[in-house]
């Protein structure tokens, strides 16, 4: 087997076993969903009932604020899609945008 064939095979195997980190797309239109609201750096500005866009990993979801700690270090969100309540810490790799 030649070096180039071996390299191509390793590349194909790597691609097949590596989870792609693709942006979230709406339907089949290939329109990337991007947050439309204002980025919220200070979570103390949030109030229960505020609607937010949550960017986590490579996905965008919509939620409403359930509870915010006085310190602004913790926020509980209610997913609009599932109704699930999730806890997020300020050091978590997420971004919140006001809707």
C-alpha cells in the first residue's frame, strides 16, 4: 500500500470516528440559526420570566428564566421545547442572549 493510500484511509477512518462539530441548521435550508438578541454577560440583569436564547456547544435553543441567584452565578432555565428545567453556572461554556 502506498503512503498516499494509507494516509487517505487513516483520514477516512478519523472522519468516521470523530463527531462533527457542525452549527445547528434549520430544516434542510442550510440557514444557520444564530442568536438574534443582546448578549447577556451579567446574569443579575435577568428576571424570572425573561425569554432567552441559549447557545451551548453548537446548538441554539430557547428558554425562559425560572430563577437567578442573587450573585448572578447560577441561573435555572425552562426549555421552551421540552419544558425541562436546567441549572447553569456562570463558568459553564454557554452564552445567553435576551429575546
